C-alpha cells in the first residue's frame, strides 16, 4: 500500500518525511513529485512503509495533524485512473463509442 500525503509545505524534503513517518515504522520509499515546467514541489508526496499495519497507524495518527504550518491530509493512495498519457482530453480512441 502507498500513503498519499497532501497539503505539504513546499519546504518539506524527503528527509523530513522519512523522519516523521519513521516514528511509525520502516519507511521504504518517499516520492515528492515536482512540476515539469518549474521543477518546484507540487505540495504532495507518496510514502511506502514496510508493513501495512505501520501504514495504517501512520495514516490514523497523521491525518489532520499540523506539520510545518500546514494541516496534513494523509490517506491510502488511490491508483491513477485513465493513465495512458492521452494529451487530447480523453477523446482520442473513444470516438467510436459515440458513433
């Protein structure tokens, strides 16, 4: 399972997140997505931990907590829907369904 961490401070680093989540267990991965054009952090992250029970505890304890001046949103990450990188608004390849 992957944890979604939203409403992050733009100052937060991977090391900061590892330190916070380490209180709940072993952190195996942290991803801080950045904007392609600006290179700036996007204000959210994904965290993986070694055990599901540790992730559940971290979610319960950290959701709504104030950290770096922001109220965190912490929950189970949902898989991306659609995907495929279609840059034409989802219309390409679906036209036949409307004919």
